[in-house]
C-alpha cells in the first residue's frame, strides 16, 4: 500500500466507524423508554382497546337533553351559605377596583356584621358591605331591577330546591376587585332543609328550572362508601399513566414550538425566579415518561347519568423530588367488578410486587372517559402562585344537582387556577363538562398585592 493512500483509508475508516456509531445511537433512541418492545406493543394495544371501549360507551349513552331547560331558567349564580338563615351570591364581578376611590358614591358603604363562624371559605364572602341606597342608579341593571322581597330559586341538593327571599344588595371584595350581589334569606319553613344539607355551596336562579316529564326517580348521587376492586385500581393507574405520557408529549411539543415566539420571550421572569425553564421542564417530563415520578391520587364516585353506573372522579398528581410536576383530573365509568358502595379512597399506586387477583374474564374494566390536565400546562408556563399541587384539592366537587330532574346531573366544581380560583356550575356528560354560565372567579392574591407600589 502506498503511503500517500494511508491517510485516505484512515479517513474512510473513521467515517465508517462514525456512521456505525451514529446508527447505533439512533437505534438506541428508538427503543421505548417504558420497557421492552413486546411489552410496549402490548400496552399500546391495551390502550387502543380501552379508547375504543370509551368511544363505544360514550356513543351508546343517551345524550343530555336538559341544557335548554337549564338555560331557559336564566343564569345560575354560585351561592354560598352565609349563616344559618342566609345565603349570599354575586351577580356581577369586577365592578370596580377594590381600593379605588369611588366617584359614584356620596357616602362610604356600611360593613355588614360577619357570621359568628367561618362558612364557605372557598367563595370568599366573609367580608360584605351594604352600598349606599342613594347611588343605586349607578349600579348594574340587574342590581337596580331586583328588589328586596323578591323570591329566587335555590338548588340545595340533587332533588331539593327551596325559595330564598332577597334581603338587600351587597358588595364583596374578590381579590383586587369588587363584586356586587345579594344577601338572601331562607324562609323559616325551609330552615330544616337548609340545615340538613352538608354542603355550603349552591346554585341560585331567578326562577325555578322546569322539570322533565315524567321526572327521573330520586337516587343517591354521592357514593361515599364506594370502592374499586384491586384489579380495577391497577387498571385505573395504568390508564392514568398512559394518558399522562400522551399529555406531556403534546405539552412539550407546544413548549418547543412556542419557545422562540415574541410572547414567550417577553414574558420571561426576572433573575431569581424559581420557576423551572424550558430545559428543566423537558428534563422532568422525560423522567415522567420513564416512570420515575411518584403518583398519588384520590377517587370519588357519583351517580350522574340515567344508566345509574357510577362515574369515578379521579384527581391525580405526579411528583419528582417531592415537587408536584403533573396534575390531572380524570373521569371513569366504573367497571362491573367494582362494588356499588366504595369508601372514598386516597391512595398511592400498588407496588410492582402486588399480587392482586386478575380481573374476571367477563367483567368490564373501568373505562377512561375524559381527562383535564390544564393545571400541568399552567405549571409549565409559569402561570401559578407556587402553591398549586401542594394538595390534591386543586379541583373539588362542592355539590351535585339535578335541577330539571332528567337523570343528568349538574356539578358545582371548584378549581384552583394558580393565581385565581373558580367555582362554576356545569352539566355532566360522558364527553366532558358543559359550562352553565356565570362562574365565580376570585383573585388568589393577598389584598396587599392589590395596592400600587
């Protein structure tokens, strides 16, 4: 071999080795991160089968027919127990900045004595003021047109509706702004029903909702003693994990796509902000996809649909290094192997060595209907106050109604939105919640943060 050709042979050999090394690295990267290839294929087949079952179940289920009846009764406002004989509700939000000098008032509003005990703290109506009656003509039309003594309709529980009587208009601070609404009295003959309801949160309308004819039979909507079988718990966990992986893949794709956008760079936090950046979130999400996160969750069961099968409300949280990194709620249709009356459970996933009895051959497994992971997107976009995810109460169901008695229930749902909170009434369907107007938004900032520096 001529000496002058040796360098070219060496270059070719190096190039060949580099290509082979790159191919090897590429092949390694294509391997599933969640186990051997055959197990990955099997899990994908199970996931697709579960999704098909969910689609079939949703298609077979009759669709709600009561949305028009609910809307015909007018907006539903969120009402909260104020004391043993009163409720309070807001009909207009953000009417004025909380600490602004009002140019509409000739005198300051009068503070209404607070209840002797703290009630309905999530609504934030503990501080109420009565506006000056001489300035009513400056207020929103609904405040002007609603007179003391008017009767409104209050949904207490699933099939329990009572009248309440408007007592007076009120002003309530909701974060950095003021809302206006009414303090209403529960008539004396309805005091026992009002006291018997355990919830402190209700829905109120100007008129009662028209009932379905014939009305759907009364039933127990909340199932506090329900519990899932061991095999169903394992199946629920597997479906939660699979859905989490799909969600983080979509979120990361959006994060990468928007990383260089003017909106993303303009909103970057100053030095010293502890919110992880894009690279940190991508690194955390890869760890979640590998199964390194710690999952804990809570399950509650409800009867919300005409078929009577329990629907399972699951709040799930994944942690890395004891820090919440992924939050998601999920709704399942309970499997046939589950008992009809479980106890509410807050649990951690079964250990890999768990030898739970395999599901019965002919039993229908829990079916994942739909999920909501908006809190995880808020974490990744830095739109939180820092407390989001510290508990599993980032979303909670405060009350359940069937105002039109058609078998499809409405849910009063509380959500922690990071920098704010929301209580909203929605109609349950197996495809998701249908909002029913007038949610109660409340700024989560402390009053001191509302003042200009």
